[in-house]
C-alpha cells in the first residue's frame, strides 16, 4: 500500500470513528417528557436524571407578573429530588472498598454519577397519550409540538397522559434491584392539581435481598434557595395508622407539604414573596407529596398504614448523599432515627403516637413555633423525605409504592389584589402606594368573610398580618383537599402497572386541533372534532373560545393577562370569526370542548403563544388592500418623532391603504434614494421598522418623499399606477 493510500485510509477510519461517537452520543442522550395536560406541569427525564414541577401552569400566561412557564416563581420542585434504594449485602465498590450495605441514589443534585448508578433500560422510556395530540396550525405554519405528536396513543390508558420508564440500580455491581415508574396525569379540572407516581421495586437477582428500603425525597415549593423568602415544610401523618383503623382523631393523610414563609432578615414581610414594588404575591402556592399506597410485603399488596417508617425533612445541605457520604451513612439515613442535632429547637422527633423521643422516626414542627423567628441562612430550606421498608425480597419479588405530587393555591386575582392592598414594609412599595381591595374575600371552605372590600392592611398591625396570612394559608387547605382527592381516586380505582382505569364517571374531552388565520379586519378560527370522537368523555355539547385579555397598559400596577372567555358555540360548529380586533395587534387563543357534565378539555395543548418566541404564534389581523389606494394612501405618524418612537415596541412608521403588491421608494428632497420596501404581503399596510438607509445608516431629521409603484403580483411587474407623498422625520 502506498503512503498516500495509507494516509487516506487512516483519515477515513478517523472520520468513521468520529461519526460513530457522534451517533452514539445522540443515541445515548437522555430524553425528557412532560405531563402537560393540567394545572400541575410535571417533567421526568429518562433515567430519573431530572425532575421538575410547575404550578399553576395557567399563571404562566399572566405575562405582566410571570415571564412564562419557566418563571422561577412557578417552579415548585428544586432539583434536589429523587429516590434512594438500600439493601443489605456484601459488595465491593468501584474504588475497591468493601461494604455490608449498598445504596443507589437517583437524585441529580445529590449524586454525581447517577448515570452509572441508576441506568435506564434502553427503549423503555415512553410517554403515552389517551387521545391523539392536537394539531396547531397558524397562518399555514405548523406550530404543533412535534415530539408530543410523535408519542404513541393508547385509548385504553388509565389517565390522559402517562410516562413510563425502567432502570437498573448498580447493574455492573450486582445490586439486582430494578425500579419501574408509571407517572399519571389527568386533564379533568377536579384532578389536575396532582400527578401520581407508581413505583415498583423488583429483585432481579437470583438471591434474596434483605432489609430493602425505598426512600423518596423532594424539595417542593419555591424559587432557588437563599432568595428573599424562606422555604418551610412539615410532615402530617404520624398517626395515620389510627385513622386507617377508623379512629378519626388520627391524621387523615400521609403528606409532606411546604410553603414560602417570611424571612426575618428581609426589610419587608416576605411571606409568599410579594413584589417589593407592586406588592402582588408571587409565591402563595403550597405544594408537597402524599403517600397513596405502600405494600405491606411482596406477598401482601394491601396498603400498610404504618408506612412510611420514617418521614419528615432535612435541612437541604445536611441531607446525606452519595457525593460525600458512605453507603453505610446513606443506609442509616433510610433505616434509622433522625439525627437529633439536625435541625434545632423548632423541630420535634416523635414516635407513632406523637410522643417526643430522641429515637423518633418522625420529624415534625414543634407545636406553637413561629417560623418568622428563624433565619433562613442558618436553618436552610427543607427537603421532604419518606422511607419505606424493610422489605424481605426473594428473587422475582416486587413491592409497590405510590406517591402523588400535589399543589394548591389561592386564586390569581387574590394574589394580585390582596398583595396590592397590603403594606408589606418594602420601601419601593411606598413610591406607588396601596390600592384598596376591590371585592370581599370569602373563605371558600367555610363561607366566612375574611377581608372586606375596600380594606387596606398594614404590616405594623399584627391583626392585619394574621388576616393576610390566613388568606395565603388557604393554600394549605387546598393542597390537603387535592391530596385527599388523589388518595380517594387511587383507592377507588384498579390501576396497576399502567393497566386498568381511574374511577372517574367521565374523562375530560380530547383537546381539539386548532387552525388560525390572520385575515383582513378579523381572525378566523377552526377546530377539529377529536372531542366528539372521544368515547370516554361523554357527549360534547359546546365549544368555548378563549382569547388573551388585553388590558390597557398601566405604569403603576401589574395586570393579569390571562385568557378570558370570548364566545361559546354549539357542538355542531367548528368555526368562529373574531371581529372584535384592532388591526396590527397580536392575539392568542385556545379552544376547549365541553361535555354534558360541564367538564372542559385541557386548555394547554392547543393554546397559542406557548412557543419559545411567543410572537411566533400570534394571529395578527391586517387591513385589506385599498382599491382606491392612489387617492387614500397615507403614512403615519406624520411627523414621525424618532425619539418618542423608541418608547414603543417596533418603532413603526406605517403606510396605510396600500395596494396588495407594490414597491415603496423613499427619497430625500434632493432626489437621493434612501431605501426601498418591497410590499408583497397582499395586505393594505406595511411598516418601515428600521428607518435606515441602504448602507444601514440611521436617517436624519428632514422631509422625505415616498413613491408607491403598484405591481401585478408578489415580485411582479409594474402596472403603471403610482402615488407620491411626503413625511417629516424629527430626531
């Protein structure tokens, strides 16, 4: 072989190896899917490598308060979330050290080598929809979520959407434990404030696995740590075993719940994170996770009321993890009492009768403590924890643990208006003043009047603070209500390992596909008949059209820009024309189907304006071409104040009453050509957005001449018709 041929062969091999590395990297990249049909938006990555939860999803569209679905204030799950599995067995770790216990940890923040320790089974990670994912086509462009549209459809699915995955724990080091998870979400408005996670832990080895523990931890509620408010939590469920035996004095749930509390180091009252300037509460949500079911043993699948065997919380940085702790320390954390030194005086360790004990397996807040007395920088945020076991597992045995993430909050308008009526102590708020509460606030659970219309509340008045806190703390009652629904739904259903059906009289209808068209002086909407084909959704009686509510701009107050009902049409209609528009404005819509029980389909699947660039999904009605354009064409504003225009988006200099197609040439008074605009949209308007020359120089003050030359089509030939006019630029 010649030297040149050898070189060519070597280069070819290197290119092939590089290609294979690239392909393998793509193949091995972990997928991400979401449960996105309800108010609680949940993300679970392949291999349990990332978890996320946002709530309420609809609040993300109140754009003057929140920046969108990724807004920090709606993020209800810190990345310190995941599960631990511990077994008693002798083994040697990758570093050569021998252990009598082995622990696997699926927690992206607490485990550096998660992809080696918890390894996904190839090809098992999938998301399923009960109905085909709806199309969203706007002005001829397909804006459908192509990933979701490619996911498999199963009309017999227990829920409206489900994610399934399977992973092996320490597969190269003989642990012999496999974890499967089915994650369920429903679009029904009574059941969309929680998602259910069904875990099945299986002994896949050919040996017994003794004293197996399954731990679950999550830092629910809240923004990133160490911001201008504190994250607190508590466990309720110590005496659930009594309740399960019929003693109604026992705790009725097994739930860890958390909330955004006040930080005493802040200048103002930071509970629920009020905006320091406008006052509205940005984080009034409560969230947490509740136990729905835990097997008594591999041979007894009935719910064990004495599980979890350990529950409560850790301060986030003091929670042991595989980054720094040994397997022995991790196993002790799963199976032994809480460290009495962590945390301090506000916590109580107790037995299953609420008797305080240094060996207590339950950590709860001490009765009567005031969280405002503690500093978040020393106490840290709380990471909720539950541990289940010990299970004795023969080869092939499995146990099932079912948990639901759950959330609840006061209405968005209350969060805005009560916050604006409360003097919170931040100096910025004083600049803009307070706004009296515009309505009565009535407790939805008791009917009691809580705050009267016209009220102004003050941080300096302890009674006002208690009143404001009582309204925000309704979020706790909501989260308990939603958790109770999740428990009742699970116990009354026959769902197991992705099979069966949740016990609902009727499901929420399928979301219809949406087709939108920006037309002259109107927006045309059309939709599909998917809901009418949904056999588990009852009879469809009507469709509802919602539009993004455009309030007049106000410089001194936040406005909620959520969607409002625009129209209702009978089920026989599949088209609506919106004529209540302003030319050039951007409009966003969603359409729901309503069944004979009044249940609506999910608002989130066909909603426009949800892309990364929101304006890409806007429908913008235009002015039609003017048949008498030679007489009526006009440029606005005239004069054009360039400095003033910088205050408004787009800095538009606009021609109105144009022909469908034309060239617009702009000249100086001395006849120099400044710019040419090709108008090919077929509408009667066009803008000169940049106001620059051919050489990209900004235009100067002065008088300009425009010449409009009609064309016989887009990029066509001149028809011979022209119009000439002038405009003035002031800089």
